[in-house]
């Protein structure tokens, strides 16, 4: 886990590393499987295991299961050399936050 800026949330959040994100993805899939089995329970309640895992791991207090799946380090590029925010992907050529042109 590492604290990094999230472009969607517009704030610094705990991002999961590869191993942590694999566990989170499995728990996310299990939440949908549980929903298919018992449709009487609201969809969001089926992701309790995922939310508990993320919150215990990070201490963050996330309430939105979908947000966890975009809080994964490998989805983002390296940090901008100018402002320090991560590039949105590994392929982008400029930083949308400060306009820095990325050096490859």
C-alpha cells in the first residue's frame, strides 16, 4: 500500500499494490456472486468483505466499493517530475495537473 493522488477522487488515498489488489479484486467478484445468490439484499451490502479488507488494511474508511478498484498503484504512471502527482497512465505525454511535458 502507498498513499498517492487519485485523479477521480481528487485527493490522496491509499493505493493497493499488486498482491493487495488481487485480493480486493477477488472480494469484489465475490460481492457480485453474493448479489446473484440473494437479490433481496441491497447490492452495496454484498461488498462488506471488500470494504472491511480495504479499511482494515489502509485505515481509510472507504464506503464506495467501486472506488477501491481504481485505487490500485499499477493503474497509474510514475509521479510527475514537476508537481509530484502520478501521471494518469504509463503512456501519457503530459501532466494534466501542471502541464509538464513528460520526459521518456
